[in-house]
C-alpha cells in the first residue's frame, strides 16, 4: 500500500501494561490537538491496546484494540519499561502487521525493543536511550544500533533516543507532514526548541530548556528575530552578557553544538519555511535568512538536508518528501 505525506492523518498509540507514561503523554500532547491558529486538517489519534491497563502512573482505557493498528497511517510505540523482558507477543504481532499494512511505525525511547522484536529494525540503523543501546545491540544483532544520535528516520520506520529526543522525533514527524512553519508553531506551544537534527549527539545536559529557566532562554528568540543579519559569537555573547568562552560552554550543554552551528541550523530551518510558504526567489531567501548569496544557501542547505533548495520546494509543493538519502525523488514508500 502506497501512502503520500498528505495521507498521514491517523495516529495510533500502541499501549500495553509495562510501558512508560511520559512518552505516551508526550505523543498524545503533540498529535491529539491542533495548536491555535493552525487550520490544516490535524491528526486523528486513537489509543490502541487491550482492556483498561496501567501505563506507568496512568490508568488508561484504550479506544480500540491492538488489531486496529493496521488501519492507522502512523503507529507510535512509547517507551518499554522493562527492557530485560520480551515485550508482549500480541503487541509485537500487531506492530508488525501494521507495518506490513503500510503504516509508518515509530518508537519513542525504549519502544525500539518492540520494533526490534517485530523484525522491523533488521538490517536497519536505529537508536534508543543511550543507557540501553548496548542491550538492544546484544539482543538484536541484526540491528545497526547507533548510540550517538537523537533519532533515526528510515522512512517507514523511525526510532528515537530518550525522553527529550522522543519529542524531537514527534516534531520531526509534524515537520514532514505539515512543514516547518506548523512544526515550529507546535514547538512554541510546548515551549521547546523548534528543531534538533536527528544526527545530534544524545549527550546534552539540558536539551530543550524552558525559555524562563535557562541563561540562554532570552538569547534564542533574540537570534531568531535577527536571522537576516550577520551574527558573530561575540554578538551573541554580548547579548547574553557573558564571555564568548562561557557562551560556548552553555551552548554545548544546552544544544549539543556550537553557537555558530546552532545559528546556521536556524537559518536553514527558516529557509525551509520560506521555501514551503512563499514564492520568494532563492536570492531573496538567502538574504532573508542571512546566508548572503544563493550559492551559500544552496551549499549549506544541501549539506544539511541532502537536497538543494529548489528540489525541497518542489517536494513540498507536490505533497511528497525526499528519501532519507536525499535523492529528492517523490516518496513511494509505504
């Protein structure tokens, strides 16, 4: 069964006793309610599982049985609490059947153990919480476990690292389905960073700090409002009222990267939004995002996303998306 991005409307949250409530609640928060001002058709969310059960601290009464996962466009498997035990066979079978029926299957944190048990990660690159990557690799040797990334997008199968990275992956899905502008709107509602690339390292002290509770909280929106201007490390340090060296240490702890790399990432994300929403020329977008020239924008854009800006624009205008390897062809995967 072939689905395009515009088909990705129904989201099923696969639950059973022994799952972690944080990841379930996080996914429900992202997908169950459209943010204010968003008028595009939003997701239809169903919780699928056996009869009333406990998920961490929550008492959950599923809307539908596990057999209904096969009818969903996207199936999300929250974190699995006891990674030393095999996940329930009925959950594993239902997730496998959903993927065979054409669903996009997503694991959050240790939910990767369920996907691995279903055989969906065989021969594929995947990740999970860094504390459990060795266990995942040992138990499922056919899985190419990457302990150093936030999430992995293999097209129809996606996996994330720990709790904050699970939110990153959920926002990544919204971005794929609805574009950068709407994903950023969701991020603003949740008061989190709008984008962290999947390849970013897991070892981040405070991945998504609330704006009011971190020394860089006021700096982030200040930068976003000035992406059309030249910005140096000294400019950022002066605004943050700290030394350049101190700023670099804070940025590494909060974002996992350097100040200038973070700024470049925001420029590229803004370029994505403009490519999706406007007919501005590449030269105009380069100036608006502070890239200077179309040549510079194309170089950084392709290096980061794997496709040139023109291909990216055509991709979103035709309601398809690039393959993960960046070849820019229409999405024909299940």
